[in-house]
C-alpha cells in the first residue's frame, strides 16, 4: 500500500486492516460469483439432459376444511414438487433458461459488491467505475430477475399442462414476488448516488 492510498483511507476513516478485510471479502464475493455461475450451469444442463425433471406445481383446488365453532375463511393447499418424465424440450429449455438467468443475476450482484469493497479498500468509495457497476447490477436485478422468474414460471406452467392436461390436480399458475424489482430500483438509485459522490470527490481532490 502506497502513501497516497493510505492518505485516502485516512480520509474515509478506514485503517489498513480494514482495507485488507475488504479485499479478502471482495475476493470471496468473486469466488461466490463463480460458484453461482457453475451451479447454475450444472442445474441447466441437468434440466435439459436428465430423464426426470423436478418442478414445484400448485394444486388445482384448495383444501376443504370442515370446522366447528371456528370460522375458516380460506385454506390453501400449497404446492407439491413433482418429478416428471417425458417433459417436452420447450418446457425444459424454459426451466434451464430460468436457472441460467437466476445464476447470472446472483453473479452480477456478487461482482458489483466485490468492486465496491475493492474501491473501499483503495480509499475510493465513489470511484467512477462504481456507477457503471451499480447501473449494471440494478438493471440485471430488474430485467434479469424478471426474465428469470418468467422463464421458470412459464416452464412450470407448461409442465403442469403436460402432466395434468385436464387440470384436475395441478393448475398452470405462478406467484409473482415484486421484491426483486424493488431491490433493482434501489440499486439503480444507488448508482446515481455513486455518480454524485464521484463528482464531489473529484472536486474535493482538486482543492487539495
């Protein structure tokens, strides 16, 4: 670590030990991103090549409950994980695409966190590269997360139709969780915070 980097760390209130810890965690995030991509690829290949496919499907009818003095408004039957054979190539492709897209989203987020920690270790928490990293992470979480959910959902719906064409047992539906979209929007907002911080940091360094 050179004196200039040490001075930058001092201005952020971080020590050299903090910088080392951040670098180690950044490396761990990169390793995690690699692992996520590998596992996502394995899951996708297994979905396409395996004889059977495991898919969670929703039951078509709610549970019937007979109650005494207690009033039961609704009773959900939930889901069952179905191991099916002979699933079409289209359904397998959708499920595999969901696995790959989901893994890609996780990997991009891990890499973005690694970049942030690395810049913190260098005493540059608002480096210009973080704007692009946060913008990519937010866009990937929003668009990639939505595509991953859609691909897996439509794949599961296709499996439900193929397993139970009459719809007596399973229903071809899915639930949408907007959390990933909200998180992506928050990261996109953070990108512009990094951009404003980078501008302020350059102006401050110019005054020194």
